């Protein structure tokens, strides 16, 4: 077993990241800040 239990879980994560990137590009609003996650 790898990081993801199945292909669907990986796909859900990838799609959510892509949706966030798309939303940021369209609106200029950033909901997830990955820089903040690295500092923790």
C-alpha cells in the first residue's frame, strides 16, 4: 500500500488542487497557501 489507498483518493486530491489553482487564477483569491503549510 502506498500513500493513497486507491486511485480514486489520489484523483480527488489532484482535482481539488487543480480546482484551487483555477480559482486563484480566475479570481486572484488564494484559499490554500502551501507556504503556510511548510512552516508548520
